[in-house]
């Protein structure tokens, strides 16, 4: 388990409960897991999936979340794929073929797939080792996000009686937990309830007075970092985006009034760090796997404490200090009251009023806000002072309980989890490099490395591959794929700034050391990963064959070709160029988009053209100086 954890995910240790859950899954037992956002739920089924003989089928409700998780798994060297409505017929056939051949370990599917008898028949042909039901609260009508398609999953036990099931959710009351177990027919399941405490999140409630001024003062402290602002209505979101734009902030709106294409486009911009701020109704966020959101602001009163907890949970998923600010006013309560009075069902009215009153109580509490939230989930918080909410640590003011001083102390914002200062200048340079590498692969930057990994790099200045492996989040696949680029950047920075190197990262003596000669050939070879790929290119070996031989993805090999092509203009790579007719069509789309970004071109051409083919074509366009 430890070796697989380090090799594919880059971690030396498990988070609380992860190891116990993985062990139960490997034993073939049903499990129900309640773990807060950012607690590491995905690893609880991804790790055993890589260790078990067969395929793990993961049910996930949101397409964007599926894609991000599959991208991350593939970059970590895990054979994963997705099957949802975005795939073309040819892509569906390709995924099905890989699954039947046993070439996949993890398959993400949308819940509506299970309503099709043909899909069930397809699953019956596979060797399935585990069903993982993510966002399991969607199966319960008592939950805050019930989805009828999830009810199709109750037949998993009947159709696949021998296959264990793990159900996972970030937020669920006791009633919802019981319903999840009942609906999925879990057999004597092990119930794991992680603490709902998110110690890295600071909870604050501020009066909603001159709200734009308050929001601007908050955003000023998080310039160039990711933030989400939740508003009451579509109109509110649009007004806020316009106002922020006047002050130089890159923000986009997200609400049900936008077309699906526009919502997807705005979400992608946020995920890929093309904009810093999303202003949204509560329709936004469930499918966001972005770990580096540093600020969540509720411009309006949420409908329930449960919903508020989940929305604030989108901050600081990487464990680094982040803030959750609620702008509180009774005017917002009256807006909710108006809509509640319009409900036809008396019982629904009663429930909605009860939930709203709990939110008002949270805003009015004079006690610890963390204790209030945890008590809502039946968790007893015994600390007298959480030291990270506005009632436990009263805020300073620069004019006497009038304008609140909203700056988070620099000490808290510029530290790693080990409370050591990191080099902020190097961190920013590594962020730029991360984004460049992510754009080559058409994935979000955090899929390459999270902020926590970059901060550790900017703290320890790793100089060798062995030292780079000691960084949290660096596994063997990422060392192979990104190690050379990041190590070169760090070495150049150290030399340019004449930095006297700090003590290296402590090697953990109790951690099993894998056979690195077998798993990381580069550690015992002088040749770089790019030179290895170049050898095959000189022999005119096809891209798929190179990827298979080297144990890498085709996307990775294409990224190697991009780097090699830029350095060696004489290398003949014409044999990997896409067919003439398709290449010409792609070239026209790049001209139409006016840039070399891949996403706009794919939107012009459609899903018939893969990102790999577009990236490969871009290499040849860049080699052509007349373009």
C-alpha cells in the first residue's frame, strides 16, 4: 500500500482513516465513508483500484469532475477513463474495448448510464472488482442535492451481488447516512465518519454594509489567487462581475441562466487559472476539484447550514490556510422568506424555514463558529478556542467595530504546513512553469502539482531526483514527466540568486523504499526522458508504440515531441504529422481562434478532434515560421 501510495500519488503517509478504509475495501467489504471536502475521499477507492485484480467502476454525477479526476489519474500513471454523454461513438467504442481487454483499472461513469439495459449487459462482460458511488448523498431525497438518476444504483447489489460497494459523501446528516445504506443495500457496511473539522479554514461573519467595498478589501489580499463569491440571484452575479471588472479583477459569472456551453467555458477558465474569480449562484462548485481556492465569500445568506458547509468546503482543499466569509443581513432572510411562502407543500415549507433559521443562528452566534458547524453534524468540538474564526480571534479594526480590518496576517499566509517560510519569488516562478506544462497537456494546473508541492519546492530547493521525490505529491510518474523541467528551473533560480541551500528534505527512515532501479530507470541512467523519446523518433517509431514501450501516455510523448522539436529543428518528425486533410482543417481553426490555445480550437472543430491531435498539429504549425 505504501509503495503504491508513493508511486502513483506521491504521498508518504495516509490522511486520517484513509488506510483503514483502503484495507476494508481490499478485504472486499462494503463501506460508507463520510469525509469532508479536501479530506481525501477519492484516494479511498483509487488506491485499492490500482491494487485489485479487475476494474473499479466509479459513479460520479458531474462531467467536469470526472474529466479532472481522470486527467489526474493518467498523469499519475494510472490507467483510467470516463464514459459519459460527451464522448463520440468512436470514443465510446475505444473505452469499451480497453475495458474488455483489461487495459483499464478505473472507469468513471455518469449515473444515468445505469438506466440503459445495454450498459448493464456491457458491465456483465467485465471483471469488476469494486463499485464506488461518489457524492452518495444524491441518492437520498433527504439530502440537499437529490438526483433521481442515482436511484438506478439500487440495482447494483441485485445485478452484481459479489461486487463490494463503497459509498462516499462529503456532507450528510444521520438521516441521509441511513438512507444511503438502505438505498444501496450495503451489506453489514463499515461506517467511517471522519471529523468534519477543517482546521485550515477561517470562518468569519461580517455585516453586509457597503458589501462591494468589503469584498474588494478581501480580494486585495488574494490578488492572483482563486476565489468564489456566492450570490442570491443571477442578476446579482452579473452585477458583481461587472463591478469587479471595473477594479481590474478577472471574474466570470456562473448561473442557470447561462447556456450550458457558456457555463462550461467559464468553469474551465476558472479551473485552468485563466480567471481568478467565479461569481456564482449555488449551482456552481459541486464538480470543482480545484484544491487552491483561497477565499469563499457568501454575498447572500445560504439556504441551509449543510449547503453552507459544503460551499465553504471548496476553499483550501489542499490543506493550506483559506478563508470563508459570510456577509450577513436580515434583508437576505426576508428574500428567502418570500420564496418559502410560495411553496405549495406545507411540510416542505416547514423544513425550509427550519433550515433557514439555523443559518440565521449561525450568523448571530456569539460562540465559536467552528463548534456551531460541527455540532450541526453531531460532532462534539471540545476546544475552548479554535483560534481560527472571528469569534475566537476577534478582528482588529482600523477605525473603532466601523470598518473591519480584513487583512490575514502575512505569517499565516506565507507558510507551509510545517510552519517554515518558503521562497515566495521562486513559488511564483514555479506557478508559471506549472501553468505552461498544464497547457501542453490540456489539463488544469493543479493536476500537474498542487500549491502545497510548489511551496515545498520553494522551501527545500530540491537538486536531485531523489530529493524531488521527497516532495509531497511527487510520485514516480510525475518525476518521470516533470522532474527535469522543475529541477532545472529550481537549479537556475538557486544559481541566479546565489542561494545557500537549506538542509535537504528529511528522508523518512520508516517509509518502505521501493526498488527504484526497476520503477525509476532515470535514476540509474545518464540519458534524460526527452532523449529516450528522441531515440525512438529518430527510428520513426509510432507515438503509440513509444508510449507503450516507455509505459507513458500518448499525451506525455507528444509533450516530449513538443520540447524536442523546439530544441532540434532539424529532427525529421513528419511521419507523426496528422493526415493532410485533418491537419489543414486544424490549421484553419487555429487561425480562426487567433491563438495557440487548444480549448478554443476544439470548440470550433468539435469532439471529433482529440486534444492530442490538436497538440500534435500545433507542434508543426509552430515549426512553420510562415504561419
